[in-house]
C-alpha cells in the first residue's frame, strides 16, 4: 500500500476512534454486549439491570483497548470520558477518589469476551496513599484493615503495573509472618502491616527508581494501561492459543467502587456455583473466606471453608445469596459462577459468568436443564462438545486396586492421572518434551505455571479449593486436578512431598492422583475403562435402572445428535477386529481400509518379492501368493461390516517401506566381499534397491503410480475384493465394497486403472455367477487432483479427501519431520493457532476441499463425497466438512462418538 494511502487510512481510523463511545456505566450495558464490554462488564451490567446489589462502576470498552494496542497510546478522548464517569461515580458514592478523610477506592479489573482466569491483570484498592490510608482507617474504625488494604495495593500494583517480581513482596510478607510467629496474614497487627507497607514502598523504589505513586488518578490511569498491556502478556497469549481464543478481541477494563471483605469476621469474600462444576449435581457449592479480599480465594493462599458454612456464619447473607443464585441460573439458563463480597453483613455481587465445568458436569447439566424446561434439546446439544466427550472416554482408576494412599484433597477436576512428580513448570515442560508423563505438584499455582500445567498429566496442590487458580484452569483444559491437600507438605526447594504418615515423594517418583475423589497415591495405580466407553461398546445399557447418571446423560444427547445430523460417520479400520469395534461405536461403514497395513509381518516378504521381481514368472508367483491372503482379509472385513459400505484403498505405501534397508544391505554385501563369501543374491538385491531408491519417497513411486508401474498389483487387489464380495453374497451376506485409487493427480491415471478394474470385476461375476455392485472412486490428496476435480469426477463414483497428505502437499510439509522440528516455534509465535494436521486449514487446504467438492458435483451430480484423514474426527474440522457439503467423515474407531456428536452439533447450529 502506498505511504500516502496508508497515512490516510490511519487518519481515518483515528478520526473514527474519536467518534466512538469508549466508556459505559454499568447501568448502560447488558449481557449481549460481550464483544464491546467483555464478559465481566456485560454481566455486571446485566446484574445491575436485574436489580442485584452490584457496586457502582463503569466499563472501558474493548474498542479502547484495541485502539491502544494498535498505536501504543490510549485514544485522546478516553481520559475525558473516564474523568466524566469517575465524577458521576464519585457523586453517586458521596466521596472522591483517594480523598484524605473518607476516600473512594476502586478496583481496576480486566474482562475479555471469553473467560481467561488469572491470565490478565487486576488491581484492587486504587486510591489509597500515605494521605488517605489514615482517613480509611478512621472511616472504617479499623486501623488494621486500612493498612492491610494499602499493603495489598502496593503489592498488586508493584507486580502487575510496575513489573516488579512478585516474589519480592511475597518473601517480605512471609518474613513478617515468621518474625511474628504466625502462619497467616490475618494474624499480623496494624503495626506489622504499617511496617510492611514501608518495606513494600522500599522495594518499589529499589526496583523501579521511583516512589510508589501517591496521586489517585495516576494510579488508576496506570492500572488501566497495565490491564490493556496484559492482553498481550505471555501467559495470556499462551492461554488463548491453548483455548483457541482469537488474539484480536482485546480486553475491556472494569472500574468498580471497592467493597471490602477484609473488615473483620462479619466480612468476607467467596466464589459460588449454582451447581457443582465438577459433577453437575445441584446443591450448595463454592468457597468462602472470612476477613479476606477476593484475590485470596482464587489464589489459594489460605484454605477456604465450604460455602455451606456461610449459613452458620451469616444466615441473612447466605439466604440472600441463595436467592440470587437461583435468579441468575434461571436468567442465564446455565450453571453460573459467582464472585461475591460481604462487607459487615452487606452482600455485594462482584461478578457472574457462565461457569467452566468438567466434561461430566457439562453432559449432566445439559440434560438437567432440559428436564427443568430451561432449555430444549437443540440447545442441550450446543452446550456440550466433542472435546468433552473425548475426555469422558479416557480410563479411570480401578476402584478395586490397592494403591498406597498418602493424602486426600479436593476433587477439583476429574480423571485418573499418573506420572512422575515434578515441582516446577520448567521441569514439567522439559520432562514432558522428553516423553515422560508428569504430575505438577505445587503449594498453589499461579498464572506463571500455565506452561507446566499444559505439559502435565495432572496437577496437585496443597492449598486452594474448587475455585482456586489450579482448579479453574485445570477444568478449562480438561486436566485432572486435586487441590487443597493440606495434609501434604510440599517443599518446592527440596523438590519433595511429605505425607503425614511419613511417606516421601521425591522428584521423579511416580504419583497417582484421582480428580474424581481427591485421593493421592504413591506409585502407579491401575486404570480401568471409562463407563462411557463401556456404554459405547454395548457393555452398559443406558436404560438400566442402575446405569450411571453420566451414561444416561451421554446417551440422551448422543441419541439426539444422531437424529439431527446430516453427516454420516465411518471408521478408518484395516481389520475385522477394528471394524467390529467401530461398528459398536456407531460407525456407519468403513471410510478407509489401508491395504498396506495388511502386508506387514510375514507378508512383507511377498510384497518385496513382487516389487523386485525381474521376470513375469516371479511376478505372477508373488501375486498368486498374495491373492488368497487378501481375499480372506476382505471376507472378514465385509462380514464385520455387513450391510454397510467398506471403502478399500488400493496399496499406497511409500516404496521404501517394503524394501530392505539400503544401509543394512550395503553392510551385508561389503562384509561378504571382505570375507570372500558368496553374495550374488545380496548383490543383486542391492542393485535393485539402488535402482528403486528415492530421495523423497512420500512424493515418489507410490499409490496409483505403483499400480501402473507394477503390472498386476492393482488387478490382484481388485480381484481379491471382488471374490470376497462374491463369497459373502453366496453366504447370504450384503457386502458393499468401494474401491479407492490413491494419489491420483490426473484423470488419465484413473481411467486406466478403472478400465482394468472393471474387466476384473466382470470376470469374477462370470466365474461366480453373481452380480457385483462395486463403486470405483479416488482419493483427492494432491493439489492438482483438487484443481482438476471436475475432470476426475467424470471417471469417479466418489471422492474421499485424504486431508493428511493434502495438508502435506499444500503446505510443503513432511509431517513426520516438521512437527518435531519447528511446529513448536510456529505455535509459540502465533503463526499457527493450532497445528494444520490437527484441525483443517480452512483458508488453504479447506478452500481446495470446497472447490473440488463443488467442481466434482457440477461435473457428476450425486457424486459421493467423504473425508478419511484424521481431520474426520476433529471437532472443528467436522463442522467445516458439514458446511462444505460432504456426505461423511471417517476417523479412527475411538473418535467415532466425537465425530457423531460434532456432526449433530453442526446440524443444530445451522452450519451450512
């Protein structure tokens, strides 16, 4: 773009920015404005509209954040808008920000559209200073409270706004507690805290070269800027990549008048769920902490009490909270996650959102809400995901197994996790990359532990509850987590965990954690299949009275998904055993039978003889030996899938997979020559291998090329398929074979193979006296095939998109190499949001799929279209294939339920 044009664009954008409204009072928004106000701001506005007790405040929009991130400066209009809303807030509260005698204090909190727990910045108690702290103490009648609030401000501000290492403040606080001989910060006196404030201010000066800012508006403006900046912090970017949240959304900033939970025993703070986020059961779930501010709960610094105990501590606030929880769940028609503070007996609502939940809870809650009439079946289907279903299919610990239980914590995120104990994120990442399974053990986690949490099989903490950072993040990622195992002593410096009975787990020792019960075991505990897998395999009947409630929920949602989905789901299966299991899992046929997998082991020698044959006699002998073996394979496969389509891909190995290793063979020949031993056969074999050797076998003599170069290879396979089908018909079976020619790049290749195949099929029909209906089609796995799909369709009964190879050839990637070499860097740098081998690249590979599908059907109406790469079992990719108009997806047997569910979700969402 020319410079003058770019300048004009920037000027236009700047002018547009000045015309936008950047600040909204809580009374101006609603829950549907998440794009503009972020999730937190939109929900604070919604609660305000519902008449719930929300402290007054205002929200700075995501548009302001995006403008700031684009230019490095906040829009010029923003300061005045903030000033205007701050003045209105001061008028409403009857006090000014940071005034000396009775100061208004505010919190500055992030709030993106999608929940990112702990990933961005928050600062509480903005407005406190050397001048106003005494006024706050006098106004509250509590000197200790005022100095505790001030030390919290300096600690949070220093860490999040000024970039000071948070450990410096934490160590100073720990030293102060040790010197007083106390274990919690609530035991520190006002004098202790006054001294701690001076020490914290000294840390600020030493680390930044400037005094802690005393002017309240400067504190607020710097905090707002810090929240904007935190959108692009390393941990926030990593979390967005992990959760596939777009990077261009920006965050809103919520400025809210402070209410205080640290004013004594009649005050406190807590987090509540309208249902158990781990199990989905209805009841009273959450954590409460007396005489504390909100960050104390989620940080897991002090262990909380169960929310139910609030009824004894403050019956009035408890009853009001229960009523509000019911109001919110009915209004949002979903599990709600609520943050609240009680200030001297007065309940305040600080946040609500649709709560993160485990996979099991998602299915249970969805069906419960249908039964309660709050949502319908289509909505219930949208509330669960294929990723959650996949989590439910993982094994769990064997209840009958005897493991050495060493502790018991809070069951925060279910699953069975076994691995080597590690005590910091760096080790977790390092060992995981070396192939080790690890359990990350910490006193409590914080956002800096995110990398290690991702790398670990599970997380174990000795502090915190179901709403701690570890619990919330683990549930969001589907990781097993046990929190608050306070009887276990975690020593991160000595890298050791010590249990009350004296058992010791050193780094590298195996530990097992059960996120469903909270139990912690030394050593490895055996696992058993998931009841959900047993249900899919037919070993558990969902209609039985004693069936697991989760299985019943899964059954109901899967039944609805199957009723509404348009996409059929097939399996990638190469033998009768896999085919039978796939059928139990709900497969509607086989979309890919890879015949090269039938030539492993002892049969490999026969293929080697065929490829290296010098004479027609040798070739026919090899083919004659292979034919009955192939036919028997297909008979078993057609029997297992009787009445359902079976797509058989003709031989498609890279040639080197069936040739002797050239280095090993060269050594054998050289040794024989040096010893003057006979080696004519080895020498002849070596010469043949040299002749067929390829620098890049994946792009060499394979697929249809192999079938054209080696006479009789494909016709032998076609005959085996046809004879197997004829035998099954004779046995009153219903074989529905489809023959697929791989790696076609031009219609002429397909024409030649098809003509030969039709001659073989006709011959088998005559020999067996049967009529065979065998479809002949091709894989679309080369860009040229996709680009000439209209021509190829004239000779094909069906297309099956081989998205694994198509991704390799479109990108120029060798999957086996690049995933181990530079994919990690590409993911970390944000070049990929997710590997293109995991989820289909819609803009590149996906465009070829769309265009080829359209061209194929334009040339041959009614052309059957499927996909047989592993993308066929990826949730996001299934939605794409539905929208692109394909007829079926095919995937590994274990992923069939996931594909079925996602195909139903795509239909319910109206994709395409």
